C-alpha cells in the first residue's frame, strides 16, 4: 500500500507537468471564422427577434445555447439544468383617470403616470396643498407650516434659483426623487407635479420591465399634470405661483378641490435566464474560470423593426460557444483544464446588467474560488473612431490592471506569444467619459472582488440600431480576438495558483 501511494505521489506531478506543457494552439485553432459565422447568423437571425429579455426571442436564443452546450457534452451548470432563472416584472395599465371639481382630465392629454414606479390607487379628496418646489430637507422646507398628512400635494417642476442651490452632498436637483421623498416624509398620499410637454404622445399601456418587484418603501404616486390641471385646482393663483417660483419664494397654500384619482394596473411576473455550461477540471476542479457574454439585445423598435444585435452581443455569445468547443476538445484529448471552466451567457445586460447581477448575488460556484471572469461584449467589428494603430488587428482591453497584479502580465504574455493583437487600453481609464468598466457583465464579478478582463471592439454607427447585422462582422478578426480569450483562459485555468487579489477594489460612485 505504501509503495502504491509513493508511485501515485510521484506520478501526480508528472501528470500536471505534462498537462501544463500541452500545446493549446491545436485547440485554439478549432475557433474558426466559419463556425462563428454559422452560429451568429442563427443567434442574430430574424427568428430571434432581437433577443429582448423576457421575450420569446430571448427564450429561443437561450434554447439554442443550451442545446449547443448539451451537444458539446458540457455538464448542466445550475442544479441539474442549464438555465438559471430570475424574475422580471412588467406592468400593464388598466385604468387611469383624474377628475377635479367634476371636470374629467384625459391620460397623456392632461396627465401621465410612470407605470413601474406607481401603485394601484383610488381615492376621493377634498383638499389639495400647494407646496412650491416640493422640497423638504436640511436646506429648504416648502412644507413649513403646512399639514400635508393624508393630503394630495401640488408642486411645480424645477429647482430654486442659483442663489438657493442645495449645499454640497444634498440630493436636490437630481430628478423627482427628492420630491417623492419629501412627500413621503410629510405624509402626502399623492403628488401632482406640473410639467411641460402636454399634450403628450399616447404611450404604451405596458410599462418598462424591472427586477426590483419587492420594495422596502412604498412611495406616494407621482402624476405629471398639465397647466390646465393646476389651474383647475388653484384658479387665478396659478399664474402668481409660477412667477413666485421664478423668484424662488412660492407660498404654500391649501385649496378646496374635489379630486378623484383612479389609477389601476396589473403586475405580471415574467422570467429570464442565464445559460450555464460546466466543464470539470482535474486536480483543481474546485476552483473556477468564468467565460461570459450577454446573449440578450434590445428587441424590436416600436414599429416592429428588429434590432439584430450581431455585434452586441451576438459576437460575444457565439465566441463563448466556440471557446466551449475548444476546451471540450482539449479535455477529450486528455488535456483538459486543471480548474473547472464555467461558460455563462447572461440575459438582461441591456436592461441594467440584470442577469450577471442576479448571478453575483446568487452564485452557483463560490466567488472566493472563482479565479477570474473573462467577459466578451462586442468583438466582431471595428470602431471607426479609433485612428491609431492597425484598425484590423486590435481589441480594447478593460480591467486588467485592477484587483489582481497577475492579470495584465498574463494577458500580454499570451497575446505576445500567440495572437499579436494591438491591446488598446483606451477605455481602461477610470475617468473615461463612456464609463465602459461599469457597462457590461464583468462589473458584477468585479464588485464581488473577482478579477476580470473585459474584451471590447468599441462602438460604431450601428450600435443599438437595426443595422447591427451578421453580414457586417469581421469574422477573421473576431476569431483572433476569441483566440486571445482562449489562450488567456488556458493559462489561468492551468497555472499553479489562483490569481492574486492584491489590488483593493476602489471604484468611484457610478
């Protein structure tokens, strides 16, 4: 028994050394322009209808990815399945009406409500309180001397003149949120805010999707209303109030008015998914390399025209499929990775990084054992704004100098040895005005402390437009960029140690 153990102990390092010495080029070469093109014409085809989150097109794309993972022989990545579901909510308007002193006002002509931020509510009130800007904080209190508890409050849009701007650190002037917070603090049941732009174009009876269906605080509804609604409540005082607003000294006042408000919506719980395939490692199988991309896009225009999303991010999605195939072939040849590799395509990125945020908060594999996330979002085209270097042989690299001092040396070494792309760090600057670091799914790994690298080709005239089609992709360049990801992942999956986490997470406010 002891001799057998000794033989096994001596054999193990030799196996690891042989595995580390394996040439990855053979497997990288399975990532071809032809295969990428074949996948992309399907993923970014008309049948997928632009792959908008929580739609049939997105579900078709998820099924295609799952079926390909199965075909490759990847293990299910989530509790025996390939898809990690998360909830998505959407509101539909049933009824909206406002009646003041017997006069009926019409939706979109005279008033409007934000479906997703409003709650079904019906009431009859006999008093409305005008409170100027509707501000109530440490620097200004438009509610002073007014009892707004259980009342409807009327405010005018805008901020005080420059001489009365808020002190540094206060939130006034940033949208309507402070107005709603002030109304809640003072006990108001609803806010009527006079806004310009009425009558408005008739809107959809369906609201935007959202994921925060369960909220800690239920705020009073805010209704944007026209000048005519305000005049129906305040009469001739309204003109004087507008002048006082310009001067920064409106006077709060209560008005007797019979107000009937009826707002009714239904909330539908939809669902979207991340698609996850798993390739088990060898001696370090309890450590993980993540390869990610988002497979959703923005769907169709109001006129029904498809936004195909070939580059954004069909290019990243099909690259994940090809990367999976390359690693599966390596494992079949006995050269599989030491660490396990998780291939994850997420949805909801275009809505606000929803899918990756959900994974970050509900990880399937321990984040502390996740050595890296290599994220791909748009690698199929050329940025026409890039005027330096060789525009046919580059990739923007983001995040490789953050969280781990191991990232950039590995990335640059793999590129120098194998792909010889121009690595452009333009978008890596923390003060970059486009804030690319925060705009794709790697961010939800980085915020949890997982080292990341993000690969990106920059934007172009077809970004988020119907013209982002598969025929405009540079497939040879896309294959080369995907190979860089493969070689980088190969090194990180097979090195002795996990990547160091030796650079503090120091992110500015988003």
